[in-house]
């Protein structure tokens, strides 16, 4: 619990620091925090470089011939394949002993990567990117090796605390944090939506203009409502990635307010399900993540704008700020039967997630870094979408580990919101929430 | 009296034909509409400065461009490779499947041996098990032989050919209609079974050979489930269906809609043309198969 | 009456089997007792007798088969087969940072079964080997001439041509169809799922626990969901088959109508849906009907509706839309078949009906339909079972959506058993339940086929119609 508190505070601090960068008139305190964060970050980075050098020296003793001809396969999302190839070239220069290693990079989307690796660990990539929600599934299937102890402290100190926490199962860090931008916020069309601060206002303006408002209500997005009204949903895990406990209070008045707000939103003629800008049509507002920034920008053009999620007025008359998850993308290393190869994979994963590469990745494809120094850089701070996300992160909770069944069950709830719940009475909804909660609890044994 | 009668009949028929044409035109419009939409979308640019490449709410693009087609062939993706893969799979599957089906059909239609009816019934029952059930098992079998990932293309061909014997039905039905007296006459003249098969039956079975080959050829263009399983993340082993399905379904590919449409058109046109040329044989095959049941 | 008959038949079959087995054993005994030393040694070394009798072609073939199978069984198969009872016990461990994988339950089961098949093949070849020796001895004893190697070889293209033709296809089906099916049936009795995923974890036999789960109707049980999905699967297949059937015939008749020109053009337009790969056309159509798709977009723009029609969101509407889209897929196919068949109906039937003053509708009901139904009965049955397992249409259009909290296991309202099974294997890696569902799909398909097939008027009895 303490760790969680720390991570919330740190995320808030980070959010504040980014706020400063985007030029809005933030409070002085925020700036102070930002500076403090930056200082610690610099220190952290220094120790990290030292560690890396030490490791490199140690590795230098090994005969490079031991690495020659080894095959290392890397799976990353399509849009970073070229980038990753370039970085691997740099990696070979930085670690000359790996000059004889054959690296291959394949475009396998994050969802597919996890699914494939779970199906056949031995044929999967040695180093692969994945989103945080897949972590426990991968650990349970034995598809992730623990982070190299040599790098452990460097990784933990260099990245934001919430992100490091997100890579852990039962206290063990299983993957190298790569981004800290897995969250969602509001993109909107300035010419249609004049005030993005309330949900009702946005929906009304969209309706009036005959434009669409997009928001997904599946597991990852619906918590914006539930957490917003003060509900909680977290799972406890043990070392093997088994779920041992579930903390949930959806079957409550707060939960009912959240559910009714979802139903009300879904009943609007402007509402469309989905949070993927590439599939969205004729929209004036969409709740989406930073990865779609370019797509939205190309559609909205000069009217492109971003903001934190709006507030909504619940059925009980109170005003709530929409919440959500903040998560990250991680780079995992598969368990290896060959120690030398494991060393290569560890070094590669560490290299691909260090400050410079994170920053370069941000510049190339706009992925928000998890490295504290990279986060503090001017370029990152100046990014509109990342600033909006940082604002939103002040209201979100770090995404912990959730069982696969949760996502599937939550999708079912989303299906009901759009259809069966539209004409349901309060009693029906309460019963549905109780059933929902019972199912969520049943996933922890 | 008779005259006026035929006159009214004619008028009736003319009216009937008129409605018939209206209905047919309507049906044609409905049937062609999706292809029209697909074609139009494929000419919409994905360059953000010109027009948006994702899903939009109008059919006719504001500006026509060939960007999507250029994208497919300029090496930004492996599209040409995927296309070639599919073509290779299709050609080999079509060739081998046809041979196997002909062999099986001849044996089952013309020869009587112990276990013949058992074999036919057994295969019929096997066909009732859903194919997905066996995917993971086939994957590991092929993996053991090194025919997954980089070797996925021969692997896919092997699996398709290996189980093609069970699809003897239509072809055997056709062989059954060729009079047995012909074989017997030849056998009395001293021809062996093999000679009868190669020199008499096969030349007479041209329509069914074309039908079998055509159906086998068209299959791999649609196979995205099993093919993606076997390719297992190895981009160069994808077929067009696996690779392009990602453009529509996987979130990494934002705004790929028009590129999907263009890719779809490039896939559909040759297959459709081939189909149109061989339509006669296809009709013969399905009709024969349906009646035989 | 029919039942007792069937029962008797079955009993007879079992009795036949045992008497055959008895005869077989006796023959083997006689072969050994009466055989010379060549034959006796052949019981261990396959083809030995044939080789010494100068028939090296069959001798070597038998010997090669024995050596090959034994080599496979002992060098590869046995290590798996010996563990099939427990499906492995050695867990995966760590040595330093290195991972040392233990037993792989999946491969033990898979290759264990393959080895079992090899053992069965070994016994079968042994039996053939014994019979070959017996035949050779009998021929010699009766003073006839043994066939030469050349005769043996030639027979492969004449009297034994069936073996030549079928060897590869049958072997292929065994390895790539039978083995995987047997494997998955076995998986239905194990706990192979996301928590027991080789090679890191072991899975093991659990008896009929998974079947109990399928038929448990509590909140977490699969029972309710299974029944719901099954009913929709049956209903879908019914509509998909019969609507397409009747409309297809209607369209065929329209095109065939006297006086309609450009028959080939109309047919060609329709047939495009068969030629264009479905993953292209259906994915496009699914976007077409989306809430924010073209159809809704234009209807809204023209002011015909003021709120999007929830084609894929409302479960009932989604089901109707799927069936309607399937008409688009199914009519051309049926139209092609009907076109061919309609021409076969004797024209004089219509002539005499016309003389009797029958209306076109009466002719359709009394002549066309009975003929079509009679001729295409079995085809309709295969269409129906095909639609039960129509993966493409459902998966490409809705992926089983919309989902609801009332269904477990990730099933949606438009999921068929087959798409549900697919989701379980791909998304949840819940192979144990997927295997159970797969077996259920088989039971349903086979059951319906069996019942309906027996109800159909015999196909061979074509006189029945005239």
C-alpha cells in the first residue's frame, strides 16, 4: 500500500513537471517539485551509467567468440521496427563483443506477441515489447525472465516509481520499463468543443454539431467512471503470478453512480464505442492515448487539442473527475537455456530502455518515456498530448496486475451498457453490479 | 379470340420481364455495392495532407490517388513477398491436392478392396470434427519438422495436401458417372489399372480436374487463422490474408483502411478473373456435388 | 422394432469382430506351427522368409518397415510414450540464471500418441508379414509357382493399384488429421490451460472434470452459456441454410426466365461474392454496417434516421444483420446449383400442368420445389452442418459481439460454438474447455447428420419421384 502511495505521489509530481513544460501557468509548488524530481533523476542517471559501465567491463572479459553466431529475435510493434533496427546497430557499437550476434527484428503487435509467446515460449522472441496488462499472464506461462540483478537497481532508480511497480509481480521485477504513456485522455476539435471540462458539455456540443464522441467502455476504459466515483478494483498476486485476493467495491452506491453515468453517455446519439482514432469517423472528441496523436492530428488539423478527461455530474448530483489507469509498456526477456544468450538479451533490453534510446524513441514515434531524465527533457515537456496525459495522471491510479478474465468480463459489461442496461431499473443495475463484483472476486483464488 | 389471347399473354410477359429486369438490376446493385465501395476507398490517399486514410463516412474520395497501390509495391511493407507466398502456396496446393484427390477418387470409385466402406465412413466422421481443435497440435508437429516460422510456406502446403484426400467426394461422384464398361473393355485388352487411370479416366475428367484445382487454388487466399498460427510472428512467411487482416484488426495500424482496400483489390482481381474464366467448370462441379450429396 | 434390429446388428458386429479375431489368432498359430524355419524367423525378422525365397522386393520392404518403425519407437518415441501415464513429473528449474526445462507435457502427449500409432502400425505390419509367409508356404506346398519380383512390382499398378494410390493420402490423413483429433480428445481429459502451460508448467490428467464443468449450470459453470450458444448456432444454421436455399432458387428462376437477356452477365455479377476472398469482402461489409459506418452515415446525412441503427450492438439486430449479410454470400452459390438443376426438370411436366390450367405459383409449389427438395436433400444437410461451423461469416463480421455479462468464457451473443472455441484457444489458451466444446461440436454435427440422413428419401431411389 505504501509503495502505491509513493507511486501516486511521484506520478502526480511528474504530471506537475510536465504541466510546467507545456507553458500553462502552473503553481510555483509544482515547479519546485519538478526541479526536485529532475535533480534526483540526474543523480539516478549517473549511478545508472556507472552500473552500466561496470557491467560492460565485466562483460569485456568474456571471449567475444562465445557470442558469435547466436541468434537473438526481437518482437516490437510495426511502427518501431526501423527504429529498433537502428538502435541495435548502435547497441553493437556500444557493446563490441556482440558484433557477431545475429539480431532479427520482426513486427509483431504487442497483443499478438503475448498471445504467441504464451502459446509456444520456445519459439517466441527473445526480447519483446508488451503492454503492462499482459504481465501476469506472461509470468504465469513462464515467458518472462527476471530483470538481471546487475541492472536491477539502475532500472529501479532511473524510471518513475509507478512504472517500476507496474513491472513487478510478487515483488520481483520481470521487465524493463520502456514507456510511461499507457493512459488515455481527451482529444477534441477546438472548433466544436469549446469547453472540454465537463462530459455533459462535450457530449452536448458534439450532439449539436452532429459530430461523434468516441469512448471505449471495455475494462481498461470503464475504470475512468468507477475510479472516478471513488470505487476501487485491485488484485493481489503471489510470486508465481497467481491472484490471491481481490479488492473491489463496485456493488455500492458509488458503483451505481458510475454505471448510470456510463449508461447515460452510451444513450447519447453522439456516442460511439471505441477508442481507436484510426477507426473513428466524424468525431469532435475522442478518448484515446498518445499512440494515436498523429492520427488525430491529421484528422483535426488546426483544430487539434488535448485535455485531461472531463468531470461529470453523477445521478446523485455530485461532480466527479473521470479517472483511469496509468500504465506502461515494457520490454521483456524470455527465459533462456543458454547463459551467454541471456546476457546478450539482458544487455539489449537494458540498452533499448535507457535514457537516450527512450528519448530517441520519443522523437521518432512519440512514445512517452518512463525514464525520469527523459521525462524531464524539454522536447517531452513540449508535447501537447503527453502534457494532457500528465495532467490526467494526477487523477489516475497505477495499473497493477489484473487477471485475463477481468478484461473479458469487463467487455461483457460494456456490451450490456450499450444494450440491455439502457432501459434497466436501479434494482436491475444494482443486481448486475453485484453479479459483476462476484465474478471479479471469483477470479482470485 | 386466339389472337387477343396471345396478345395479352405477350403483354403479360413483357410486364413480367420488366419487373424481372428491375429486380435483377436492384440485386446487381446490392451485390456490387461493397466492391464499389472497396474500389473507391482504395483510390483515396492516406497522405494526411491530402485526405485521411482511415475509415470515413463518404464513398467517393475527394481526390483520387494511387498512393495506396504505390505503398503496397514500394517496399515499405513485405506485401510483394506476402503475395508471392500466397501464390506459391496456392499453386502447389492446387497441384498436389488435385493429384491426391484424383488418386483417392479413382481407388474408391473403381476398385473394391477390404476396408473400402470403412475408410469412406471413417473419413466422413473425421470431417465433422472442427478444424481449429487441431491447430495447436499441427503447429507442434510442424515445428518438430522445422516447418513453422521461416518454414511456414512448405508447412502450410504439407498440411493442406496431407488432409486433401478427405475431399474426394465430388470427384468420386464424377468418376462414378463414367461407365465401368469402358474400363472393363480396356482391361480385357490387357491394360493395367494404372494405364486405365492415366490414359482413359484422367483425360475424361478434365472438368472435375479443373474444378478441384480451382477450389484448392482459392482456399489459401482466405486462410488467415491457421496460416498466422504457423507463421508465428515471422513476417516474411505471412500470406496476404494474415498480413492484411492485421491492418484492420490490430491497433498498431492506424489509418491503414485505404491500404487494406487497395491490397484487397489487388488480391481479388486476379482470383476473380481466373474464376470467371473457369466458372463453367466450377458450376459443373458444385452442381454435380450437390446432386450426389 | 427398428431399435431391436439395430441392437441385433450391433451385437452381430461385435460377435463378428471376435470371431474374426479368433480366426486370426488361430491362423497365426497354425502359421507358426506348420511353418519352416524361414517362416519362424520371420516372426522376429520381418520379410526374412520372403528374402530367402528370392522375393527380395517384398522381403526388403517388410524389413525396412520393421527397422524404420523400431528405430522410431526406441530412439524417439519411447522417451515420450513411457511418461504418458503421468504426462511428465520433472518440473522446470533454474540453474543460476539459466533455465533448465523439465518435462513437456504437451510433447509427451503428442509424441506418446504418435508412438502408440507407430506400435499399432508395427503390429499390423507384423500381421501382414506373417500372412505373406503363410501364403508363400502354401503356394510352395501346393506346387505352384511363386510370383516373381517383377510380378510384385507390376501388381502395384494393377491388382494392388489401390494400395499405391491410397498409401500417401491415408498416411497423410493419419498423421495430420487423425493424430491431432485424438490428441485434442485427450486434452479434454487434462487440465491444459493458461495456468498449466508447457514447457514452464506441467499439465496432467483430470478425468471428466471438464465435462462436468460444461454441464454445470451455476454462475461460474459453462452450462448456461453452452446452451445459449448452442441454440443460436442451431437457429443460425437453420436460417442461413433455408433462406439462402429458397432465395437462391428464386433468383435462379428469375435469371432463367424466358425473355430475360444477358443471363451470363447477371450470373457473373452474383458470382463475384464467391470469387473475392471473404476476408476482404466481409471485413469491409462489417465496417459498412458499423454504428459509424457508411450505411448509418448516409442515412443520418439524408435525415432518414436521427440516431444510428445499432446493427452490431443490439443482439437481435446483430443476429438479423448476420443472416442478411449471409444471404449476400449464400445466394450466388445456391443460384449456380439451382440453375443446373432447373434445366433437368422435364419440360413436359410443366406443359401438362399448364394445360390443366395451373398458375405459375402452383407449378412452383407442386413441380419445382418437390423436385428440387428431392434432388438436393443431402446437399441441404451438408449445407446445414457447414453453416453450424461457419467460422468466417461470424468471425469477420462481429467476432461474436455484442458481449454480455450473462455469458461466461468470453462468449458473445452472436458466437457460434466454433467461434467460441476459437476464442478459447487463441485468446484465453483455455485448451481444456476448447477441446470439450470441440467434442460437443462433433457430437452435434454427427448427431444431426445421422438423424436427418435417415429421414431423407433415399438418394439412389430416383424412380420414387416420377
